[in-house]
């Protein structure tokens, strides 16, 4: 199973202004299409389509089946971004979401039983072709603030950037400084709100 397309409720111009190569309302990063469906369609990452998906309920993650092959060409992006590293989803009940994803055929690689710097107590990782789906257990205080149990939802994207320092320099004050990532040997920077996107975006050095 692999990702064909991600739907993002942004205007394509917002991403083009950050150095992504955008053709109409689509941006191809690695072998994944990102389709910009406009701000009136919601906020952030609203759904995806998967190849070889046999159907099933993914605990609230809006999912369609795709029979479309990967893009034949992978354009170079002026900002230096080369691929998608991982897609982040958040769950109020990680075990429930993991069970739903496994029942639908997604490939669970591991569950990390250690808190992240942001306070998420556990994470599960699924392999979807070249991309990882990271499902994060929402912290207890976040669950309480949002009214308790709720379906899983897409949250953010992380991109692979071979020359992170060059990309960060080019984006200026729209991105944080690069810092060590949770994964040993990797570095990460995050786009700020001033970048103008509705989806949280991280930039990471290759694995």
C-alpha cells in the first residue's frame, strides 16, 4: 500500500511562494501528489488516497482508493525539498486507531512507548511505500481541552531536505532554526505561521 495523493486545504499560491514547484493545483513531492483544494474546503490536511487500499474505516482518517500509478516525473523544487518523510495523524485512543488501521491492511512497523519533546506519550508507525504514517497519541490535557474521545485526524507533514541549511536560509524568517531531531543523526526545522500554510510542516535531513 502506498500514498497516491494528499489533499490540503490551502491555495496553491501559498506553497509556490515557499519554493514548491506547483502545476495548477498539484505539487508532486517524491512519488506523492499534493492537491490544493482551497481554504474554503476546510483547514490543513483533509484526506488522502491510497493505492492497493481494499477499503475500511480508518478511525476518522478520510481515505479513498486509487488505482493511479505514481507520477512519471518528479520535478525539482526550488526550495530543495526532495520527498515526504512522514505524515502525522493524532488520535485520542492510539490502540483503537492502530487496530482500525491494521484491520484495513496498513503495515504497522512499531509502537514507540516513549514521550516526544512535545508531550505525546506514544506513537505508532506505519509504512506506506516510501512514506511513514506516524500516529501520535494525544496528551491527556489535549484530549480534555477538545472534549474527550474523538476520531483520529490528520495533523502535519514532514519533508526530506538534503541541504537543510540552504533551505532554511532561503526561507528566512518563515522557518525556525535547524536543531537536532528526535531521530539520532537527523536535524529538523519547522515552518512558522508566517509561512502562510494551514498545515504544520517540518523539514528534515535524510535518514
